[in-house]
C-alpha cells in the first residue's frame, strides 16, 4: 500500500475471475497474428518477433482495448 496500489489475487487459469479484458486482449493478439502470411512467421526468429509485436502496444493500444 506504500505506492497507493492494491493487488487482488485470483486463482490461476480462472477466466471468469480474470475478467473479460484479458480475454479480449488475447483474442485481438491472436487474430492479428493469424492474419499474417505464413512467410512472415515461418522461421523461429520471425515467429518470436511477430508474437512480441502481437502483444505490443501498437496492436493492443489503449483505445482498442477499451
């Protein structure tokens, strides 16, 4: 509480308690990634770069998530 924050711990892997927000974010990221041509995510390094991009703020912008 020193920083003025509050942590609410929920059970692992419990989507209903995690909230719809995280599910929506995962769906946005996965859909963006699935639309990429296979040639852009074929090698391991390409795959890792595209996964990072799918989870970045450029894809999951505040406006899009809200």
